[in-house]
C-alpha cells in the first residue's frame, strides 16, 4: 500500500515520511492487522499516518476501537514505566523535569476530544479524536513529557490512525495557525 494509493487520502506532512510495515494483534480482532505506517520527524515531533485494509465491513468499528485502546494502553504503560524510573532515582514527576522541558505532568491523562470528521471519510461513531498526555522513559533524565494527538477514522474497509507525538513544548505555528490543527485539517478524501 503506497501513501498515494490509500483510498485516495490526501494530507500534508511537514517533512518527507518514510514507510514501514508491521503486523499488529489487537484485542477483539480475530486476525492481526497488517499496518502500513508513514512517519517523519519535524519541529521536535513525530508525525504519523497508519492504515490497514480489513477483510469485512463488520470489522471496521471493532478495529477503530481496538486501535484507540491499544494506543491508550501503550502510552499508559510508557507513563507508568517513566514514573517508576523516576521513583527509583528518588525523584517525583513534579520535580524531575528541567524547566526547559516544560511543566511536569502531574498525572497521565487520556481525553476523548470528540468525533472526528475527515472530509469524505466513511461515517462511523467510533471515529474519534484523542489527546493523551503523560511521561515517557528517557535514559538521560529518567522521563520526558509526552503529548499525543491521535485521530482514528475509516474510509470503506480501510482504518486509519493519524497522530502527532511531541514533548509538551508547543509546535511552531504554521502561517499563524496551530500546527496540530493544520495537520488534522489536511486530512481529506477526494470527492
């Protein structure tokens, strides 16, 4: 699956993405998903699009829910591990981070930011926007802040996850607009 061939999805990365594939087992799905992922790094953030074509329309909602749950679980695990690492170093998350890294995260947070509407997508109540904030392990400092904005949506039999992974520092504005919104708003299908 080439980015140009993913159901016609159009989007703007702020950098040239590279392609990778992996098989992903998700709870609630009988078969592993073959995920194709494009990602790049710019402005101290990782910009990602993942896609997987399913065998049946009956799998779409389950796959959207499973992708969301998997993302949440992986980030919760990373946050737990980072906090445990800080405790082993005798530090608390509120005081462990340098001021240049932004304010410490007092607690792991997972917020449903509501329905996502990508122009031309297949409507689905499980198409959602998420913001997840917490800590991630870092060998040098023990932990670093992490914010992930993720969008799960579908088009026909293809499910998508678009995401931006970044530290808590704000992304540079693009033509006066919030870079997260510019990325999200660039997602669209033809027609």
